C-alpha cells in the first residue's frame, strides 16, 4: 500500500477487494449454472440406464424363449435324422 495521506492506499485496497468479490460472485454464478446442467445430465443418464436395463431384461427373456424353442426343434430334427429306416 502507498504511504501518504492514507486515502489513496485504502481506496485502492477497497477497489481491489471489490473487484475480487465481483469476480468471485461471477464465478459462483457460472458454477451454479454448470452444477445445474450437471445435475440434469445425471438425471438423464440415470433414466437412460434404467430404460437400457429394462430393455436388456426383455432381450434376455426373449433369448431364453428362443433358445428353448431352438432346442426343441433340434431335438425333433435329430429324431428324424437318427430314426432307423423302417422296412
């Protein structure tokens, strides 16, 4: 700080602090906005994950049904192929 009557040095000090406070408040507002975006994105990702999990469950069920039907078909065809010829 400057020496002298003291007004200039205190005034500069106050102005510097005002600039710092203003900068901090601006950054805080930007951070608050970014945090809001992040929270919204998290909600969307969670919803998408839940939908994907449900779709995977349905796919697994359908695959099990298909495997069961395919195994039955294989068994039928195998019976025809391996059946001894009838005289």
